[in-house]
């Protein structure tokens, strides 16, 4: 076998390994590991081939260590190692170390593999976008019922990975498509169609996270243009358009808020005491929660509700719906959304489809008549209304996170300097939930869901600040990265996801961060969105 043929084979194997990992980000933890081990094998073969071909292998490592922007974030792995010194739960610590191992070796692995040609890189990026399209199509097949999967919540249509992590990938895919179009101006209609496809799916998925990430990325992209543009209409016009767009979003959300909370004042003196059948109503007037502009906790006739419900459904009135909520409360919300009283007459208005919806945990008849994001906004307003009226945060993602952050802050203030150590994070949260008297149920007592807070809790002030320094070091140290719009988009996605998620506590999240960081710097390091003479 000639040296040239060996290099061609190694190149193909390297391209395939990178493609496997990029594909697996949307589909499978197993194939993330498989693709990584594949690349390790290619890396070893490449070094062996280089050695026997007379290549100075040390030059690869010398170049790698010169590029501090590439490898400095790998030192984040030192934090969980050092945190072992004051930990008690080594079982959890070993799990945490295993999850974070890619932080240590991925930059070295990609940083010492041979560079890709521009053509090979272009095909790889197109392939990555194609895998996202396939993943979205399969998720929509679940949504349409073509692929039979149990869907309790709309987010369950993200069948392969967490809907939040999938949203991050799709936003990065959108940023990549726009970036490539700005660079080359090719495939305009195809690019626009794919971007629209991803946006529609994020809308269906009710992914507020996805649209917030898009807003953050666009803000950075527009700032980039404003700083580099030579034409005044670009420098001032595009930022103005962005500000107007954000203003439009604010106006829309404000309108949604007014629509949700617009209701006639509750006059207790006018409330009727008895139903048409002569049974007493219960009015919980201290609770002013709303559903579709109606008070939930008025005109409730428990005996009639129970009797009529059990005529219509095999699910017990005191039982649970598919989502794990008590059926009687889902029923009350559903009837309220219809503007009906919670009595026998109201029950008569329920169709069999309505009964099935209630059994599935759907709390409003408007669920199918409102669009994805509007539906999600209304859910957040219900959570807010519920919380303001003393309701439980259980089952409500936004206000559960407030509980996570509150308990996390309590743990941090109790151990501000050293933190709790690598292995004691889970145990510390369990104990803190009890100590603070949290209203969260046992199954909902999760960790911080904030990557910044997690590092400060685990490693204290010094460890948390060191994490921030290592994470932002590439941008601080390398002016080329600050001019690389695609890398900036990637960092914005990470920075914003860290606010509401423990991104680096999962295999997909860790790989998303450290693999794409290493990939972009290794193969995309010097590239800008447009040359200065083109903006």
C-alpha cells in the first residue's frame, strides 16, 4: 500500500468519524461514544502512519499546545478532579467524572488530527444540517401519529434527545446555514426552506428556549455587522430593524398577558349558592386563578362533578391523568376554559373527545386552537397565576426552576469558599430541599438547572470563577475568534443555555460544547462571516 493511499484511507476514516459524532448529537448517546472511539482509533493510526512516514509527530503536539484558545477549556476537567479531595459520595463523583471526560481529551484529539480540506469541511457541514433535517422529520412523524410513540407532552415528540438540547442543535444549525449563505451566497432557496422548516418545528415544539437562543444569536450577528459595516444604512438600519423586531415581540407578549388576565372583577355577592339540581356550590374566592378569562375556583359542585365524570370515563375522579395530575383538577380547568360551571350541566357540554383530552392531561379546550408558542406562553401565564395564588410549583417548569435556583443558592451560601465537592452535589440538594421545607415533590427535587450556579455550588467561589475564566478564555485571548461569527453564535448558544440548564452534566451537552468548540477552532479558526470589503 502506497503512502498516498494510506493517507486517503485515513482521511476517509477521519471524515466518517467526525460525521458519526455530528450525527449522533441529534440521535444517540451510544453513537456519540462510538464515533469518539472511532476518532481515537483514526488518531492512533494517523500517528503511527506519520511516524513510519518520517513525519515529525512532535510538530502536531507543538502546534496544538501553541493554540491556547483550543485547549484551555479542557482544563475545566481539573475542577471535578480537584473536587474529589473534599467529597464523600465517590459513586456520584465517578459518574460526574465519566460524563466530563470529553472535556479533557476532545481538544487534544481534534487538535492533533490532520486538517480537513475546504471541500471536505463543506460536505461535512452540509451532512450535519441534513442529519438535523432527518431528525426533525422523524420527530414530526411522531407528532403526526405516523410513528406510534406515546406523547404525554408536546416535548415528547423530541424522541431521541432532550427537547432543550435538540433546540440548541437546531439553533446552531440555523446559525450555520445563515453563516454559509453569507459567506458564499449559494443555495439561497434551499437554505431559506431549511431555516423555515427548523423554525416551524421549534414553534410546534413550543420551544421558548429555542427562540430566546435565536434572539441572542441575532443580537450578536447584528452587532458584528454594525461594527464592521462601511455603509451607514447597514450600520444603523439593521440594528434598528432588530430593535423594532424585539419591540414587536414585547408588544405581542404584553397583548398575550392582557388577553390572559383580562377578566371582570369578582363580585362575591353575586355568586349563586346552588346548582340547577339544588346542590351547593363551593366558591374558593380567595383563589383568583384564571383559565381562558374565567375564574377556576368558583361554581364547583363536587358531588355532581364526581357523579357525571364517572358516567363518562373509566378513569376514577380521584385518579390521575396521563400526565400524572389529578383528573378532578384537569377536569375543573377544562370546564373553566369552556366558560362552563363545574356542575352536572357543565359536564353535559363535554363531548367524548373532551373526555379523552382530560384523561390525557390536556387542561384547556383551546389547546388545539392556539399555535405552539402562544400555547406555551399561556402555560407560563398559568404557572405565574398559580404561583401568585399560593399554588404548588410542581409540574410547572418555570417555577420549578425558581425552586431549584433558590435551593441551589442556599447550598452555595452555606459552602461559599470550597463548595460541596464533586460527589456531594446530589446529596446536598436532597438535604437542602428538606432543610428549606421545599414544596416540591420528591420526584421533582432536581439539581440547579443552571450551569453557572452548579459550578459555584460544587467548587466554591474560586472554582466557579476559574470555570468562567477557562470558558471565556478563547474569546479573551484570540482576536480571530472574536471575528468569527459562527464561533460567536456557538458561544452565545452555550452561554444562554447555561442559564436554564446544567448543559455540561449530560453526555449530549458536554459533547455539544467541547466537540463543537474544538471542531470550530481546529477547522474554522480563521474564517469570518464576510471580508471587511464586502460589508
